[in-house]
C-alpha cells in the first residue's frame, strides 16, 4: 500500500510566514510610491491653481477693483477679500479638483499700495496675495501662496 503524503499545518504556516517576510517590504514600497504620487499630484494641482488665479487677477479691469472696494470694507490691515468673482475660471478648477480630492481651498486678499508723491486716494497699484491649501496624509496641512503687484495701465 502507498503512503499518502500531504502538507502538515506547520509547513503551511511556515511557508506563509516566509512569503509574508519576502512580500512585506515589497508591498510597503508600492504603497509608499502611491502616496508620493498622490502628494506630487496635489502639489502640482495647487501650483496650477495659483498660476491660474494669478493670470486671471492680472486681467481684471481696475474699475472692477474700485467698485468692489467701494462696496466692501477692508480688514484691519487694509486688505480686501479677493472674491471669486475676480477668478471664476480658477474657482471652477478648484471645484473640479474637489471632486477627486475634497480638501482643496483657495483664497486671497488684495490691498491698495500708496505710491510715493501721490495722494492717499490714489488706487493705481494693487498688491495681491493668493493662498491654496490642502491636506496630505504624510505631511498634514499644506499651504502654498503667491503674491504680485499690478499697476494700472495708463492709456
């Protein structure tokens, strides 16, 4: 009669343990690469939003800023909230990114800069600051910003 040979429970457990030791670091590396990829994608999205807002704000007519500041009050630092009416296309981009990653926010401020030798009521120079924030699992809350000065063109 033939003797039937099978695997014992101990052999199966030992084989699975060795497999886990070999595959563990490999799988950890794959997960790490996926997280770095997501972090990089979010950073690129944030920088794209900043650039887009900057371009849109630079194309706004000065009389729109004047009209906005006539209707709204500045904060203690003399800054006005950069309403999304100044950057509608970029706001739409933020909303599209919100569909994939629900943690993007964009905001900004502007204020008038006094020019030397000009009256205080002169509003021909505007300083903008724009912020984009998001959350990264490995690094927490991320903030990127840009600023610029726009001078009213004379015709």
